[in-house]
């Protein structure tokens, strides 16, 4: 929603007037930031405040990453895999460890609240193909009945749903992040059967 607001009243009786709840929340955060920085809370009195960057996304950084100093000691680990949720994800059903999932949720919640206080309103969440069932894919479902890929997607959506719900509750948009074409074996076969392969020049 539009996060525009206007600060009215007087230095001793401030009023945040906003076009949406999002704007009102942003006004409160901005005032808190001014107090924290030792600035006057009345410096924007009478001004309409609107963002030139309405989408302010943050990466999750080290959320749900277990620190392992020994792993980094040699200075040779340049893996692009962030290893987020490595302790949470299981290869077989139920596909997530409840205890580790709970710890990750607390980590994520703290991160969201810090990010909001710093002015961000969106987060890039790792994963995409892991959460998609492709039940309504062109040409029919990608996964056959009983396929573990579909069962895993449904289980992980249920596991991480509370994370996304919490972000929504706080007014933070969630964008699923993948930096390359991510395929499961059945998905690759589906694309080959329907489109003749992975030719990116094929308009279909």
C-alpha cells in the first residue's frame, strides 16, 4: 500500500496522517528512527513524506544459517549456496525437522522486525521449485500421483507457510528467490515432452 504520510500537530502533540495503515506504520518507524538518532521528531512537521523507493527489498543474509567457524577458517569456501535452512530440511518425509524449524522461525521473525525498523518492506526468500506442485502446468500435471516431489512441495509449503504469514502480518512482501533455472527430473522431462527440450529461443 501507499506509505505516504504527513506529520501534523505540534512538537508536543504529533499526529501522523496517512492514506493507509502502511503509511501510518512507516510514520511511527520514522519517528522512532529520529529519536534513536537524537534528532528532533518535529523536523518533518507539516511535510508530506513519500518514498522514492516504494519497494525496498532485503536478502535474508544469515537467517537460518548455522555458523561454523571451522568451515570458514581455511578461507577456501566460496560456495554460492547460502546453506539457509540446512538444519531444517530433511531428504525424506516429513521433509522438515520441527525443532530446527521453530528455531529458524524465531530467527526469521527477529530479522523481519529489524528489517522493518531499517525501512525495508520486502524480503527475498530462498527457494521456488521446492514449493511448487505444477498441478496446473500446461499439458497437465508435472508430477504423477504419489510422486515424492509433489508430496515434498506440499509439506514444505505447510512448514514455511507460517514464515510467509508472519511477513504478511508485518506488512513485508515475500519474493521467492532462485538465481538460475531450477529443475526436478520430472519437470525437465515435462518440458522436453511438451516443448521439445529447453531451447530458450522457442517462444512457447
